[in-house]
C-alpha cells in the first residue's frame, strides 16, 4: 500500500452531551458531531494509521480574533469591498 499523509480540519463537539440549545442546533443542521477522541477513533476504524487527533479550538479562536480585530480597524474599507453597489 502507498504511504501518504492526510490533514483533516473539521468541527467537533466537547466531550459529553451538548447543551439543549447546541443539541437543537446540531439536530436542525443535520450534523453528526463527535468529540475529538471519538473522531480520531473513527479514522482509525476506517483504516488510517498513526492518527493524531488534536483539539485546536484555542488556535482557531486566536486566528478569528486577529482577523476580526483587523477588519474592525479598517471597517470602512471592508464595507466598501463587500457591499453591493446599487
């Protein structure tokens, strides 16, 4: 068999049952969310070897915060670029 690498970035849920509100959101959207460990196990069960399942929530939040700060600093430019012209 060939050797290669696969990187998957996906949404997961925290360990345990979600809140009622988040549970409804998941149901409404038809999502099938798993916690990080369960997601990693799904990949192992599918035959992937050397699976590393990591929670990157904090890194993702840092990136989103920086992007939002950048947009807010130049709000007018953002509005101009992404507004529809009538």
